[in-house]
C-alpha cells in the first residue's frame, strides 16, 4: 500500500492531521545531525536498552546513516501489521490515541536542530521514529500500544486538558524556534504553568497520560535493581538515557497502577522512573486502570464524570443507542439510578458508532433529553419487544401513546417512528409530545417540535468523544501554530556543501578529501557538529587530528547542549571509544 493509499483509507477527521513527508526539506546538516546522534545513541544504548531495541531498528526501517523515509518505514512496518503517518508536532491526545488504536504510529517529521541534540522539547523524527517504532516488533508491547489507543479514545477529557495540550504544544514550538527570545520562552512557560494550575482534579484522560508517560515514554523493564530502557523519551535522549542510570539520583519504582498518582514535568528530567516486569505486565496494569473508567462503569457515577468534564461524551443506553454531546444534567431515583439525562448544545444519536439518519447535529443543535428505565406494566425493557408485540400493548405508530415509566416520568404524544437496530427498538419519535417528571415539571412540550426518545433501561457506558467521529469531529482543524523544522535553508551554501560531503564520505572517505574538507571548515569557526563528524572520520592517527581536537576544545566551555556533546565526544575519542569507522 502506498502512503497516499494509506491516507485515503483514513477517516476524514484523521486525515486533517496527516502531512506529506517533504524529504527535500532536510538539509545536509540535518542528515549529519541524525547520523551523529544515532551513532552516539546506539553505542550508548547497546547495553542499557532492552535487546529488542537494536533488533527493532532494522525491522522497522530506521536507517542509521540518513533520516528515514516514511515509505521505507511503512514497507517494514506493514510486515508487522502496523503503519506510520507524518504529523506536525504534538497532535491532540484523542487523535493520537485513535491513530494508535488503528495500529498507526504518528511520526513528527521535523528534525531537531544541532543545538538540541541532547534533548528537544518538541516531538521530532528521532523521538517518534527511532524512539517509538523499534519496540513494535515485540508482540506484547505492540498489543499494549493498540489497547492503550482503544482505551485512550474512550477516556473522558476536560476543557482544561485541551488547554494544557495547547500550552504544551506552544511551549515546545517556542523552545525549538531559533528566533524565540528568552521573554518568549518565559511567556510560554507561564502559560503552561497557568493551565496546569487551573486544571483541577485530573480527568481520566490526564491519568491515562501519566500511565503513558511512565511506560511508553519513560518506561523501564526488568527489576528495580536490574533493568533495561524501553521508553521512547529515554531512547531518543542522549542526556537522560545516561543520567537515568544513576540510581542514587533517579529512584526506580516497581510499576503498578498507582503510577497514575505521580504527575510529571515535561520541562525537566524525571526524579523517578517505573519498572515493569515485562511488556505483558503493561497490559495488565492498563486493564486494571480501565476497570474504574466511565466506559466500563456506566450509571450515575459515569454520567457525573461526563458532566464535570464539560466536554463531548457519549452515553450508551443498554439498547445500544448512543447519545453524544455535552451531558448537562441527570435526574436520579432514590437509589441513585439515572432516570433522565439531558445534553446541552449539538447532540448526535448513533448506534454502534454510526450516526442514525436524521439524528445528527442539525436535528439536535440545542440539546437532547430522554428518560432511562422501564415502563410500567411491561415485563421487559421497551427495547426487547417486536413491533407487533408493541402494537398489542397499544404502542403503535400513528397513534397517541402514553408511556408511564417506573421512575414517574411520563411521555405522551403521537408515535411517528420506531427506530430498530439489531432486532431491538432503540428510538421512538413523537409529535405533539409532552414529557413530565414525577413532580409534574415539564421536561418537553409540543411547541418544541419532534421529540426523540432514547430507549434503554440503564446507561451501560459513558465514554469521551462522539460515537460517530466522522459526523461529529471534536477537532475541525489542526492547530494553526506550526512547528519549526530543523532545516536550515538559510545556511551558507558553502557550509551545506561541507555537510553534504560529510554525508557522502561517511563510509570510506579518502584522505585528500578529508584534508580538503578540514581546510574548508576554517571559514566556519562555530561549526562544532561538522568538526565532531570529521574527527570521527579522521581517526586518532591522522596528522590533522590534534589540530581538530584543539579547535573543538573551546566548545567545551559552552553552557548549552553543544558544550556537553563536544566534551563527551572528546572524552570518548581520547579513550578510544570512537573509531574511525562510522557505524
């Protein structure tokens, strides 16, 4: 399947977030940065990462010498039953989860800048491809990812959650932008702090994001005293993949469902990490958490969670009818069983994830309300009777019908339509209808138009988002703020030529070529990355090595990431850990 075919087969609300990989956007310097980083990562992680890591790199199309193409990755991933699509940085969590549930990895196409090789606050192709993809080859891990996506799609999120997401996305863009000032960064950090302070009690989606963070992003596998790295955030970070091994500074805790009580800070290194005993254990923890979610609970407690979220949620009746909208209010009986629910704003009625014809947002723009429970003098739920059986009890299309619910709610009007799905009644439509509660208060009156009544004796499930996401998309468009890519198209042409030559000569460079390249670098005294690459190509015996090391020495005093990287390269080179051969 071609990449375009993959995109064409996606639902339209997901296609909004998919990009084409503009491979020409990657500069020669980007490819050098990728090769340099991957060489250092694979060497550093050869012992600390789970053995699946290096095996999975090859099996998922992660090339070490150049930035991988999405087509190359998909050729490999398809053999594992997965695929990948290109996206623009952080995408809404619900969209991310839906991709994952479909066994599709969202890959941010941008390449981090040379100044952010140790760690980048923005999703990039190193993190998304080389971090996430390799472990797909482990069946238990792949199953966990897919299950996480399926459950994550059903999590109730709040308006505050989305504001936090937007603040995180904005901060990541600002921090990666070469034109951002210290004031810009401070403003973005304050915006995130403000969003976090105002989000209140964590929602289901927020708690799930913590589980995702402590497993998929920063997970360890094994035992607290003997473990391997498998989290993508660790595998793609030269800094934290090393510092996390310090057991005195970074506490190791056995993974349990209680990890959801530990929040995380995306702007700093983690003070503790959680260790799962196996990838199979991950699914067990996820299942344990999901047992307390609204989509498994149903009833009044789940509906109250939906009300508190102030976001679109789907309440599913026991008949299978799904009501999607912002749940505004519920009435309950003395046993706290819900007997009536109402939504506010655009509402959709569906069955098994498909909107019922004539029951979309246009028909219910202001909201929806319906009783829940059994009807007096009927031994079964109203959904279980055939049309003929209903007629025998006086419930017939075209006739005036009065339904007295056990809860005390009454529905009285002319029954115009019976919607049946899977041999069950799921919806009655009335004209000239009045609905009252036990106290005689009017819940619906004839002047309001057609009354559509959901059928079911209980609310079996409540989940986040709409049932039919194609007809009721939560996001009509991606964020208007685009991520800056690592491409340096405004760089000096001569400098890009140097990097291009470094890329071409990385396998078997000629001595004269390297000497000429060293001379050309004299015009660019600040280019530490090119010098580090050239040092690896020259080896320790070359007559220019000493001079190149001397030119790199001043960079060690740089307070930023380049200083850390150059210091490390020189230390490793001096100890013989960097050979002339580039892996």
